[in-house]
C-alpha cells in the first residue's frame, strides 16, 4: 500500500487543491491531507478546525482520503503516518523553484521523497490568497472553490 502526505495551509481549500487530491487518490492507495497554520502566512482567515472541516466536506466522495492537522515539521508527520511520499502541486514554473528546494531539504533530513503533480490549466491561476482577497471585497469565487467553502466565505461576508 502506498500512502502519500499532502500538506498545506488550505486557507481556504480551493478547486486546485481538490484537483490535486483527486488525482492523488487515483494514483495512490491512501492520501493523507494535512492542514497546518503557517506562521509565515500570518493570521489565517479560517481556524485550523474550520479548514479541516472544509477539507472533510470537500473530499467526502473519496474513500481513500483522510484529513488531519498538525503543528510540527512536515517530515515528522510524514514519518508518523508512515508516508511513502509527500506530494506537492505545481501551478507554474515559478512554483517549482521553491518547492524543489523544500523537497530537497525534506529528503535530506528525512529520506522522504516529494512527488510533484502539475495542475490543470483550468486551475493553475487559483491561489488561496487570491480567493481570500476577492471574497473579502465581495467578489464571486464560487467557480473556484467547493460549494461548502463558497458558503462559508459568503457567511463570513454577511456575518
């Protein structure tokens, strides 16, 4: 059985993330999606618990995907869950440089390899930071996020 770890902040989860999860679930036996609060990204829009719930709602149709959260090194979680690989999505060539360095560092300190999965052109422009910004100003992001996420974003604007 091949288990992979897909770590990220997922604040919020969007269709690009969901695409990567769906591709991975078709390639690997088990996908563990792990949400983290990334201190480098500042205060999140959604709490870790909310992000975990949105992920669970968004992947409910995938039997071989489970959701968790963590507050440690990605490689420590990878070892803990006995992941064979870490997976990362690539939207553009510019993503590759930083993701490659991170993958090499993770490999050096843990022996866990990273597998890169490119996004489809239809999702390559989507980023959580843009979703948050557009939503904050009342823009329509419904086509870029799962329905449960769109509802939570709308509730944030009206609540």
